[in-house]
C-alpha cells in the first residue's frame, strides 16, 4: 500500500522571515552609521549653527557691545544696504573676487598645461609656484609692500638704473591699489588651481587626446574640445573654493592696503572684521555676517547648478 505524502508549504510568516531579518540588519547598519556620524554632526552644529543663531539674533537688535538694547527688526539691514560705504565695499569685493578668480583659474590652467610633463625643470617650477601658497599671508603682504614701495623698494632702484620714470605709488590711487591687491592675491594663490588642474589632466586617458590628434585636431583644439571638457567638474569645484576663499579674506587686505586709499580696497570681509574688533559695533557686524552668508549661499547654488548641468551634459 502506497502512502502519498503531501508537501507542507511554509507559512507566509516563515517566507517573510528572511526578508524581515535582512531589513532589520539594514536598519541596524544605518543606525550604527548615524551613531558614528553623531560626534561630527554635533561639532558642526556647535561651531556653525550656534554662532549663526547669535548673529541672526543680534542683527535684529540695536546693541551696546554684547547687550541687546532695542529690537529693530530689519532696521539694521535697511541701514546697511542703503549706506554708500556698503555699496563701495560690495563693488570692491566683486572686482577683487571675480577678477581674481578669473585670472587665477585662467593662469592656473595655463600653468597646468605647460607643466604636466615629468621633466626636471617642470618639477622645479611646480615647487617654486607652490611656495607662495604655503607662505603666511602676513609675510606675503609685507614682502609685496616692500617690493612696491616707491621710495626704497627694489623696483624703484631698477627704474632709476634703467633711466625710466619714477616708479609709481600703486597704493595711492583707488584703481591701481585695487588692481595691485588683486594681482598680489592671484600670485599668492596660483598654486592651488594649478595643482587641481594638473591632477585632473593627468587622469585624462592619453588615448583620448591621441585619437583627437589622429583626427587632425591641433594642440589648441585638443585643449578646447578634449582636455578642458574632461576636467570641467574640477574647474567648477576649484572656482567655488577660490570664490569662497577670496570673498571671506581679511589678513592679506588688512596688511597690504589696510582698506585704503579712501576705502577703495575695503572688501566686505575686512569691513566685517573692523566692525566687530575695531569699532565693536556688534549689530552691524552681525548684519554683515548674515548678508555675506546669503551672498556665499547664492554663489554656491549658482556654481553647483553649473556643475550639475555639466554632469548632465556628459551623461
């Protein structure tokens, strides 16, 4: 007599048990990850969110040193945005930042293209270009103030020996002072974009450039249509970093020109420093902080959108 055995199917709960166990492990891994991130997250909140809260709060009050005296709402912002000095600061910052970033990124790209070989002299030149970047801004400012001094600077002696007209005082004119300050800052920070672009260029496959050369593309066409598009994400990130760095700069401007003449080189970062630590005008300093934060935020959004469009175009 043959006995038939009917197979027993697992219940629905038993079928879902492995999946449920896998989901639980995934949740535990995520929780562990957040636990590891918690100390850094708390530190970021303490050093950024907490001071920003006080800056936003103080910007809405008329202050006597660190003591709120009267709630004025948006009064500090209205007063700041309508005063002529702020407009001068904003214009000087725009010229200093955008002119400096364009010059620095352009020259840095040219240096990266010229020095991407592995020759001995190319390595030596890279080292010399790196020196200003790792030098203190105070030392850079003192050095260039001595070099450009119209009375006892070395350039004055060179002009005299060559029989040229007297070396001009570049820091006496509003236009030339801002131009000189911008160029000194470009000279100081050239190494950063050069190194960024150099690393990106070395990651471009040689076969891509060789294929363009076989197709008849000359050097400049290869640079324009092959190399620059290949490293465009790195270019955008470099421009973002340079913009934020230039926009919030204080030390070089303070030690080289002091914001003069007649406030022509007083950028927003230097104005903020003076309002807070020289004039002790806490409400104005807090208002400037929030305005500069908003400008940085808008610039970051603009650059990241450009980076996203570039990534979408490549895809």
